[in-house]
C-alpha cells in the first residue's frame, strides 16, 4: 500500500486549534486503516511533551512508543489548512502531516518532506494547492536521499 | 556525568528519540547533512532514549528527553535542543567539532 495516498489527504480543511487539527489528521489515518483509534490520543499526548512543529508551516504529529501497537500499516496523512492554525507561539501550521509507522518504510517520504520545508515556495504551494495529486507527487516522488 | 569531551575523542554521536517515528528522523537527517557539509566523518546513530548505550560519549536529545538521557547515559555529554530542524545548537556542535574545540553539556 502506498505510504502517501490520496484518500489520506484533505484539502481546504479548517481547524479551530492545534488539538482539532491533530484529531483530523489522526482520523484520516484511522479511517484509511493505518491505525487503531487509540493512536490519535497518543498523537495528542506526544504533542504535549514535545511539539512536532518543524518550521515553514509544517507540523508532523505522531504517536509515542507506547502507541506503536496501534499501528497497522505505515501511512502518512496530510491535512491542508489554507488559513493555518496556531501551533506554537507565533508559528502557524498550514500542512499537518500525521505519521503512522512501525518500521522505516517512510524515511524516504520524510526526506522529501525535509526538502519541501527547506523550500519556502514549495511549502507555500502545497499549503494552497487544490490538487491533492500534487501533494502525493511531491512527497512520494523518489529522490536521492543523502543519508 | 561528563561535563565535556574534546572534539578529537568524538567518533559517534547518539541521537536520542522517543518513538523514532517522525521528528527525530528529521533531526538525525539534518544533523548528518550538516556534518557531511562540514567534511566531518562522524557517525550519527539513532537510539530510543530508553535504550541508550550506557557507554555513549555524546548524546543529542530534545530538551523534553534530555534529563532521561542523562539518567540512561550518565557518562555522556548530553546536548539538548528544542527544534528538530535547524536548531542553532546543531550548528554550534558542528562548528566546535570542525574547530577541534571541546563539546560541553547544553541544558
């Protein structure tokens, strides 16, 4: 199964706060069969101890070690919030990327994501695109990783 | 706890993570890239904080895990950061290693 899949992408979302955004990103993982519902609470708990905000409007909420048993298959959800939601003081997230993984299959996707975060134009484009296929393409397109 | 270590004794940096699912993978990659760009041949290994090797010499950990890392690896120089990508601490560590300076604890 593809790690980044169109059924786990929601464009034009609205979130009232960070917790709401995490629940929505988590729900996409639940409904597509990547995780059991309990994983979403793990995502919320994790965020309280360490923020997953990475910069340039991107956050990557995911569960904790104790939630790995709730992961059924590796998958990444994308909640695009064109107006953004406050993640940390003065930092808004426009792309909320939910991660479910119990192996290293998604490391290439994270490397692609790192490139997007370094490229402000690319990050802005994905935060406002109305074409979900563009997000799939940008995150799953195989690139040479340096690691 | 070791308070410092000379750059010449650093051949491996242990990057401590919680679950190893997301943020720390981004951090490990960012640090490896910076070391490579600086021309430094230093290994970065990714370990859950709960199973840090007790003989680790240098551990990099998010500030939320740093105290736990100090308990697990009492002889290591533990360097805490707050952002997984582009934390200024990463650049300081790379610069010190490049200059052959001494690495010290960062709380």
